[in-house]
């Protein structure tokens, strides 16, 4: 009886799973961006990607001499650029090199030891890119307010070809929380992958940036905040205030997106799936509003399910047409390893056809419609960005060569909305966002 029940549950779980039958088919361009081919190779980890105003894809990853996270020695940041929607890529280039040195046994002044866990964004109106990373010789778990793990930013003003020297901006994130109800925090970093640039809110010269951070509060517990910048990363502030984290417990590495009505979505890594919360604006220009009550998404509510793992992934919201009736709407995408364990990375999707699909975190978290399994190999972190041709550039960690030693290969794959949803939806850039919101609010 127990065996029969497990078979039935398994069948239900995978009923709406689309699996890529041929990962290297011409319709799905695939490229090994940052290969780790042998156990002896210096391994790669932590993918990040952006698309420039002119349509170039800029991919970044950790090159881990120390074979571990920041705080354990030398880590460099490597990049590659594609000017043809992922068909070909430039040679691997070093953005910045760590020196692996711990100065006088003092992590506070060992800022150049390593640079890792990148997150990146390209401004849609200029050639400028912003890259934020963790730096130094202090681990996240050993850090304290007096000896924190440090945060650095780098800029490129030529589409990712060259980069500025790193600027340490650690105090922008720590200092506001010093006198908060959860502070002073012991450590923090910005979630790797993709920084979100608003499609709606522009203050001054730039559309607003949103990123999310993981912190250890004064008692060492994990919590998440969302930070925003109206000057393309020059100055950052905390969305919704410093006293109440949108995810106060149970969250991990987070990502941020913008819902159809302009609300801000926080997606956080957790065991078995994701945690979601939504910030609703009362005044978007002044970044005023309130957070909802965070909700779990996983197997129990037919949400995004990660069997036997907790892992970083990416969240995206895109305008689409539902092909069965040509109805305009939006779709939510969430990537993570399906499992069991860190295996079978793929993308879940959910139709956002009405306001009730995303008006509360509990509604957004439940009843996802299907998923695409991208790989059947050991695989972990992933991120994605929309290319100039409308398809998605999906990059993810994969143990392509079955190596061991602290890393993965970083694989690029072009995916369309049709690929992900088995033809049920198509990308439609002509969806009128404002009219969609008005129509769905009226129902």
C-alpha cells in the first residue's frame, strides 16, 4: 500500500513536468561558459548575468582558487560577453583578481583577498553596468559587526568590456540596521545573480534598482531585506524600513522582481521550495508602502518544490500570450533544483491571469502550473535574463564532467517561453501592463 501511494504521488508531481529531450538541439543553443573539466581544475561557481542596452549578454562567475566561499582565500571574477544572443561568446576575461592574502591576521584590512558571489545589472538607457560582490578574507558565518564580510561595487561604462576598481560600500548596508530591532547585524551579502531594474519607476537619471540581501541578525538568525537605489547603485536604502524584515526567519539567499502592478516580489531560498513576500506601494516615487505576510511555496501547496535541497535560483515576471485563447497576461518563472538534492535544475512557471494570482504572498506561492527540467545532472545555482531576441538566457551550475573539488561548470542555454511551458504561452512584449492591471483589478 505504501509503495503504491508513493508511485501515485510521484506521478502527480511530474505530470506537468516538461523535460528537454535534447539539450543540444539547434532550437536550444547551449554553451559551456565557464568549464570545470577535471578535479584538478580551478573550479567555477555562482553565475550572474545581465543584458546591455545594445543587447550584449554579460555573464560573470566566481573562479575559486580556494575551492570554497569568500573568506577562505583567493577568488577571482571572470566574465564572457555575447553579441549575438548567445550563439558565440568572447574569450574568458578576468574582471578582478584576488590575492588570497590575510593581512596581519586582520580580515578588516584583507579586502583584496577575494571577490565573489556576484550580482549584476545593465542600465537600459546607457552603456553602464553595476556589479556588486562580497570581498575580503572573512566568512559569512564567522563575521561580526566589528569584523564583517565586506561588500564591493564595480562599474563598467563600456558594456562590460572594462571595469572600474572596486569600491567598498559595506557600511551602506550595515549602518542603517545598527539601531534596528534586529540589529546590529553580524553579517550580510546581496543575493547573487541578477539585480532587478524597475520597468516602471524612474527617479532622476535612472530607473530604480532593487536587490535583496541575506543577513544574520543580532542573535545570528537568518533574515532577508530588500534594498533599492535611485542613482544606479551609488546609494542604497532599505525598502519598508529597518525594523521588520520581510522574511524574518527561515529564509536564505534571496532574489527580487517586480509584479505586474509594480509591487515588489521577494523570493528567498529555503528547504523544500521558496519563501515569498510582496511589498505594496502607497507612494512608489518615495518608496513608501508595506510588506505582506510571507508565505512558503512547496509541495504542500502545489508550489515550487525542491526535493531534499535548499538552493539559490532566479525569479522573473514576463508578459505573455496564452496560446489557447490569445489572452494577454503575465507569467512567473522560478528556477531551482527539482532534486532529490542538488540535481535536475529547472524552471517552474505560473500563470498570472488575474490580480488574485499575486495580490497576496499566499496566493502567489500556491498552485504553480508546470515546470521544465533543464538538466538531469548534479546542478545547483541558476539565474536568467531576457535576451534582445525575446528568449531567455538561462545559466546554471552543472557537474557536466562529474568532477569534485568545490565547483561546477557554468552552462548557458537559450530557452523560449514555449520551451518552458510546452507551447502553452508565448512571449508578448505588446501586453499593455497598465490596462492589464486595470482590467484585472476590476474583476
